[in-house]
C-alpha cells in the first residue's frame, strides 16, 4: 500500500483533472499542459523502482514474513488480530482533536487501519465484524473524497507556483481561478468528513458502553 500510494494519488489527480476540464472549470489548453506534466512523473517513478529492484526486494521480504505467519497456529493469529482491532477501535472512539486538516487526516488513517483489521477478522471466520467493516467503509469513503480533493488542490497550487516562476501567466491565472472555484466544494467535503468522524466516534463510544453495561 505504501509503495503504491503515490501512483494511486496520481491516478486520482488525473481523474479529477479530467472532471474539472469536463465541467469547464479549466480550459483545454491548461488541462492538456497539466496532463503532459503529470504523465511523465508517473512513468519515471515506475521506471526508477523497476531499475533499482526495490519492488522485488519488498516482495521477497513480504513473502518471508507471510511464511513465518503461516507457521503459527491460526487461533493465535486471530487473537492477535482481535487485540489489534480493539486497540484500533479505541483510537476511533476519540474524534479529531481539532477542526483542522491534519487532525482529520490522522483520523482517516485510523479508520482505514481499523477497517482493514475488521476485514481480516471476517476473512478469518469472525462474521461479527461485518457490521464494523460496513460502517467504517462508509466513513472512509466520505473522508477519502475530502482527502482526494484536498491533495488535488495542493498539487494545483504547486503547479500554479511553478507556472508563475517560469512566466506562464495565463496558466497561473487559470489555476488560481480553479482553486477559488473548488474552495467551496472542499469546505463542504471537510464539514461532511468532520461530521462523519464525530458520528463514528460517538457510535463506537456508545457501543463500548453498551458492552460494558
């Protein structure tokens, strides 16, 4: 996941670029200029990794780790997953500490971790975690839409700065207008993500109290 996250974000950025182009928020010339700038970066990234053999080394390390895990008793691993899941769920019981992007992003990562642990438990024969998977997947979708647009706008801002430095005045102006046009949708997604995070925390806290009662 970590090794592919940059490629995934590049694909998301390109999809959003196509979307704003279709909506008329960015001219064809400006969108084409960004597409040209963004495509080589993805290709170069993959070429560099292939050249160094980094992916192959990571694959072998992962394979060895999986062999070690496979040699352990299944019941032991399930109990280990349950312990990790409880720890992750406790983290979700705490809503974002502040109304800022950093806190919300950290909460999004906690949701992702908790969900994957719940999915592992379902795959290990513990269907009682299916409701948790569904709940956290829904929350992750909302948080993900906010995060995708946030990172897209951050990249657009970097491109605007580069355009200004090289004297591409028209492109810089278009990118600034695009940023302004998307500020309101981003604010709406941020509010929705924050409300979702708080509802999830409240739901988990309520469930924990019910179990202990």
